[in-house]
């Protein structure tokens, strides 16, 4: 009898042990599922390329964009209104003119920082031989070095080199202390029609693209603790972050939705995941826009008197008129007379040394553009970095408004890059303003659906656990 009772006790203990094992296993499975979901969500959010956490210069996040744009002299509402009513329409017309439509760029470059893995060495690269008759005479010599489809296996990443053969009058060739000297080397540079090569999705993603942004942020970010970072270092970070946000906005706004049918359109989910869910990225976009706008308006006399000659008299007169309207618009001067105050920088004993240090950092960022594996991305990267370097040159190379007209010298290419950059930023600000409500609603609906799915999954799992505990 005693042995029988002991057997029953042991049987109960075994059953209880089994139930405990099942319970522990079920709970562990639930925890693993939660961890996996968090991890995947984190991975998706970092598709932006680089989170910026290596820098100790990110500001506290806020959910609404009201009041003054940080470090600027204009508020968000005024910026949106001026951009919609004045700046964006003017810039859109300006960049279509012959003078601003063609950009001279060196696209065949060796990466100075790591072994070249661009061009035809990228995965799924196919060889394409293009007939010489397709290109103007200046492009025939480098044709043998170039394959337009060898960009991450994506034809949409190749640059369309169709340009007219009209000669351009040259401008002053001067050095820019903020950018790589490569941009003044005319021997291997060629004209590209920007209208035939819009900034859009190219399929350039993955480790190669992430390495570019990692290198840019690592080069640019202050190497000090947050409390020791000076204003100038924080501003340079914000400029790069704002440019990064703008590029992401254009990728999301002109995205290849269906490769099989070549369907292009807006990718609101991507816009939210890359930009809108991070308020600091939106703020930095507005900051960069106002910074570049300040450079353009500061150079009002220089740009207003410049010669915009391409051989098309009517178009050239239109270009000059549009530039004058842009740099001296009365609404802009009244509502936002000083978009950014550069006079507060480079003060104190450390000013000159700090200026040289940040110039060196930005030149390295300029040189990193030669490492971009996608040719069309390299084109727009070089143009916008040169434009940003030109804005820095205008604001910080010449001291005082009075001396600017006489001492400022710009290359033709720098002016083209500057105005096209301002147009890109203006377009991004407008897209963010117009597309944010729907993108955020869509993100909210997706989050609600995911939460509902998780609730059902957890409820089902708990029911299974309860059922297993009730066995025997």
C-alpha cells in the first residue's frame, strides 16, 4: 500500500514537472517572439543608413514643429508659407533653365579611403557596350571606361549623358577651402543634364551605401562629450543630417514601387521610417534649408550681377530675372530677413583653429563622394556636397556684407550646385509638409494593426498555456 501511494506521488510529481517544463517553454517562446519583434523593428528603423547615435549632438525630440527653427531666425510656419508661395516656384523654374540644367562632374574616381568596390565590381553587374554615336564628341574618350548598367544591377542607377553640344562661357576657376580639389580638375570632368537624371530611388542599398553614411558621420561628428561640443561642430552635424534627410525624402517621393511594371510613385511608409519618425531629422532639414537660403541671399549682389550665358539669349535673360527675383524677393526679406546668423560663429581664441579643423572635416566628406558605388547617387552626392561647401564658402570665407561683392569669387559649377541644392532642400521641405499627415496616418494604422495582431497572438498563446496546465 505504501509503495502504491509512493508511486502515485511520484507520478503526480512527474506530471507537475512536465507541466512546469511546458509552462517555461511557452513563456520562453513568448519572450523570444517579443524580442524578435523589437529587433526587427529596430532593424527596419535603421534602414535610414545611420542613426546618428555616434554623435553627442542630437537634440531632445519633439513631436510638433512650431516656433523658431532651432539655431535660425525664422519659424516653421513662415518657412512653409514662404517656400510654398515664393521660393519653391521660383527655384523650380530656375533649375530648368539651360544655365542651371547642366552640371560638370568627375564621375570616374578612385575611392581614397578604402578599396574600390564600386562600378562594375558590384554584385549582379552586367556589361553594356554603348555606341559612340549616342554621345557628343567630348564623351567618346572615356566611353571605354564606362558601363552605364553596372550599378548594383539596377539600370535606373545609371547616368543619362544626353546633353546638347552648345559651349558654355567659363567662369573664374578658384579653390574652395571647404571642398575637395577634385572638383576643379577639368581634365576628367564632363557635363551632365540634371533634368535627365533626377534624384530618385536607384536600388543602391545595403552595406556599400551604409558604409558611405557611416564614414560621413564618423568624419563629421564631434570627438568630444556632449557638453564640450561647440556650436560650430553641432551645426556641421546638423547640415549633414539635414542633407541626409533631404536625400531620403526624394528617394521616398520618387520610388520604384513595382520593378516588373516600372511603376514609380510615393512610398509613404519609407518616408515615415527614414525621416518623419525622427523629429530631429525633420528639424535638421529645415535648418539646412535656411542655412543655404541665407548663403544665397547674402550673395545677392554677386549672383544678381553675374552673367548667365549659354548661347540662348531668351533663356539667359529669363535665368538672370529669376535669380534676381529669388535673391531679393520682398516677401522673403520682410518675413525672414536673416534666415541664419553666421556672425555668432568662429568667436573666441579657438575660432581660427576650429575653422580650419571643420574645413578639413568637410573636405574629407567631399572626398568620400568618390566612394559612392552608384553612379547617379555619386552625381547628386557630389553636386549637393559642393553646393553645401559653396554655402559655407559664402558665409565664412568673406567677412561682412560690404566686402562680399568685391572679394567673393565663385566657379560657375559652384553656383549651379548651390542653386540646385537649394531647390532640392526646398522640394524636400514642401514634400515633408504636404506628405506628413497621410504618412503619419498610414503609420498609425499599421501600428494599430500590428498591435491588434500581437494581442491576438498573445491571447492565443496564453490560451494554449492554460490548456496545457489543465492537462491531467
